[in-house]
C-alpha cells in the first residue's frame, strides 16, 4: 500500500493520541504535529521526533491527510481550509458546531474528491464491529452512557460530549428517519446540560431511549436491542455481547425458554483502528466507515435534543417565576 504523509492539527489530550497512532502505522508517515499552544506542540513533537508547527496552513503542500482534534468551534474553519487545499480529513466528533457547517464540508469534500471521516470512536469498538450479524429489524433500543465528571470536554454539553456516540450508532443500526423526539435534561456541575434523556421514534416504528450523564460515580456504556424473538445486550466497556433468543420462535411465550449466548471480544485499540480505516479509505478509494454524512446526521439529532431540553428548561424557569409572583 502507498504511504501517506500525515499530520495532526490540535495535539491536546486526544490529538496527542492521534499522533501516536499515526506513528505506528506502516502506511502512514507522520510528518508533523500542529497546535497554537507551542509548549504542548513542542512536547508532542519531541516525543514523536517530528517537526512542530504552530500555524496549520504551513502544512499545506507538505502532507496529504490530517486529523483535526482542535476544539469544536474550530472544526469548520480548519477542515474547510484543509479540504480546499486538497487534504483528506479525519475530524473529531462532533463534526462541526452547526448542521449548516457540516453540510458545507460534505459538499466541499465531494467537490474536491476528498475523504471526510468523522471520529465517532465507538463505531470501532470490537463489540460494535461484531454486532451486525445479530441485528434483525430492532424494535426497541435502550442505551446508557454515564461517566464521572471530567473538566475535559466541557466546552460542549453532555449530548455532544457523550450521547452523540449512541445517537450515531442507533441511527446507523435503525436506518430509518426520526419522526419524533422527546428530551429532558439539566445542568448539574456546569452551565451546560450535564445529564440528558431522549426518546427517539423512527419512521419504521422503532423507538430508542437514550440516556447520558457526566456526573456519575461510575463509567458505563451499555445498549440493549430488542427485536422479534430475541434481544441483545451490548457492553462497550467490557467488549461483550449477550444474545438472548427464544428456543422455539413459533411457540407461545409462556412455554418458551430463552437461551443465552455470550460473546467476549479481545480488547483492541479503537483509535488505531479508526485511523487505520481512514488511511485505507484514502489508499483504496473507498467510503469511510463513518462518513461526513453520518457525522452530520448525528449532529442534527443531537442539536434537536439540545434545543428541546433548553426549551423545556426555559419553560420550567418561566413557570417558577410566574409561581413566585403569585
């Protein structure tokens, strides 16, 4: 396979890991790292023995592909300039701040024949990768993604920080338009929404109940998928799937037993797999596993959830104010 010249733009917490993974791949040549924070950039550059750049346009003409791991509010401008200068782009989630910006990046990538992949890391979880053969027209999905509070990532609300992973996966599984959303949530430790629940109804009548919290005492990433005659329990953290299935599909439920099959998958480096898939999509000229459109659709649903929760919070506040004036 061809060796691509690559760089990482934004080498804070997550970008540093991106740079480390590129340095491990035989078909990727990490040419440089870039960050406006010169101290951090120099540290990562010295660790990986590559040049440090502090201004990303200086990379144009020197590399063929980049990871963009800057803050979300910088995604659009950086990605737009990179695409227009012929660079293939792996952009961390969420793809952009707004759906309109995402649409523009998708159109630009198509115009310039650029691969645009979005960093929805959970798609490369070994348990998720093994799920497809067991799916059979899901009817109800329940997901829970909770984690202890971490100041990193609080530039966005919990919907864009955590819930968007499950939104992306559920939309990819169901493959049907969303017709209705109900959503509730609140700030707890930050000025943004820290805990949220959403109920998604799809055109094919599948319903998904999605919960995310970043104020939990534990880390948990689970999903249960119910379908006719079976259900799946997926644990992203433990990398395992439990399949519960009726022994006799045509028998009455009261005389039918359920059998359980548990599959445990070896831990693998999901970020390494994500970057490997990005590089291979460029070299082989194939569609990225998580396309710009998938990232855009996840952002669209996440934005609708955030708007609904904010509207409910404003209504609750207005009701309290009215009550206090009585």
